[in-house]
C-alpha cells in the first residue's frame, strides 16, 4: 500500500514540475524583485546584521 501511495505521489509531483508558471505569479515575482532588490528577503545584509544584533543571533560576545 505504501509503495502504491509513493508512486502516485511521485507521479503527481512530476506532473506539477512540468506545469508552466501562471502569468500573474510571474508578474508578482517580477514586481517583488524590483521592490526587494538583490536580497531574497528584501533586507540588505548590513541592515539585517544591525537589526539582529543583540537578539541572540550571530556571533556571541566573548
């Protein structure tokens, strides 16, 4: 039974991989790229380091 479910899930997943991305989603992603710049999160690395300093992230004081 598990083998059959696995085969069906793989088949479904493979069919999703070859589907084209909807135009509206492509347009949204392009707009987000324009607004967000190069950083995937939209936050500059320097800004991220400054924003996370003191909250336990990053290097610990010695």
